[in-house]
């Protein structure tokens, strides 16, 4: 929401859509899903969901703070 300028309901729909696709995602011939789920950072997953490849460099301090706040990184 913060970095890709999405409304909460729009972001929730994107995430929910991903959850719905996950059970069959690896059965497809869609290698992007396997790579995104198992190898990508939350930043990259958000970029994939938003369909917008946003460079992390400019946002690194705010992103790290967000990870810490959400228990996804050590503070």
C-alpha cells in the first residue's frame, strides 16, 4: 500500500487473489509463481502483485522499518 500507492481494499484484493491462485499455481507451467513464492523478498512479491517493478534503493530505510514493525526482520 505504502510504496505502490494502493488503497487498503485494493491491496487486500491483490493478496487474496494470490492466495486463491496458490493451490494451483505450481501445477501450471508458470515458473514465475514458484520463483516468487520461494525465492522472492516481500518487496519483490509486492512489486509482482502491483505489476510495478519499483527500485528498493530509494525506499530501503522505510522498507526495513516496515519489516521490523511486522515481525519480518530483526530490529
